[in-house]
C-alpha cells in the first residue's frame, strides 16, 4: 500500500551494475510542486537514481512509488505514460532530426495529435530560439540550444515529474543562467522537478530541498537553504 501523499517516494532502493553496488538502500521523497536537488561527486549514484526512477536500469531491491502507484517494475514507456519525463545527461537530442521532429517524438506516447500541435507551439513560447530553428537539424544547434530542446522534448510528454540530469553540463555561464531561469519558471506551471546538477550552489538556490549522495548512500538531507549554509556541504561541493 502507498503510505504517503508524496508524489515520489523511493524506499530502501538498491541498484547494482554487475558486481558493483551503485545505490545502497536509499530513501528519497519529493512532494508535488517541489524542486529537489541531488548533489554529490561524480560516481556518487545521482544519475543512477534518475535512471532507476525512469526504469532505464533495474532495481536490485526496494520500491519506487509515484502518484500512489508502485512503478518499481514498470517498463520505461509506461513510466512516461504515467507522467514522468527524463531529460538525460548529455542532452541526447536526435541529431539528424529537425527541432520540430524531436519535439513530436517527445510526445510519442500521446494519442491527442491536435493537442500535441498546440503543446509544440507552447514550447516555442517558452523557448523562442527553438521556434527560430524549428526546421534546423538538432545536431547543428549550439550546446545551450540543444539543452533547451532536450527539456522541451521531455515536456512534450506532459509530465507531472521532470527528471533533469546535469542541465548545465558544458555550457557557458550566461547560458547556464538562462537555463536555470527556465527551470525555475517551470515550477509555476505545476511541474515537479528532481534535479541532478554539478553546479550545486546554483541548483540549491532554486530548490526547496536537497539530498547529498556519497558512494551510493544518502548521507545528508535538509532544506536547500540549510544545505547552502552547511559548512560540510560548502567545503565538499560549493567551492
């Protein structure tokens, strides 16, 4: 039985890659409307956590509850159908397809073609640069434009929960600020966000709460403002 009113609850979750335990009995909760950040060093298990939620990797043990459903054994397409979108590290746009085709493919689980067209126009309102490049091949976009496209494509599935993995990776500081402004504005549309981000300082500034992952374990969780002022977190992750 689903025990709480959280939108997402991860309970005692473990994930193995071969003989290596990538996640070790972690617990994470996300309330509807929150922005929650996972911070930690490379290899700590942040990306694995998102991939487990979206069912791109199998769980060794534990449960993942989303919107009062146990999705631990769902296939990945069913996770998307139920309202979780994953914007992966490295953007992963379809380079030989146009911006417009990438957006259409983001809505592949939806049968409502007329509403999909309206939602594409809505994404162009959020990301005007994508409208200017709508017929351009995605592989020819700049890094920042590709990140915008990756987020817009994820939003085309109409998610309640958006999983964002390293949206600032490889981008110039001015573009990073633009991307984070967009992320911050997304919460006003009712989208809940679970964020993995190398720029922990910036991520915590737009978050409600955060979790610190170390070697596959949750070692600390608190309000984002408290984590920003935590000396241990400052020393390890905030520079």
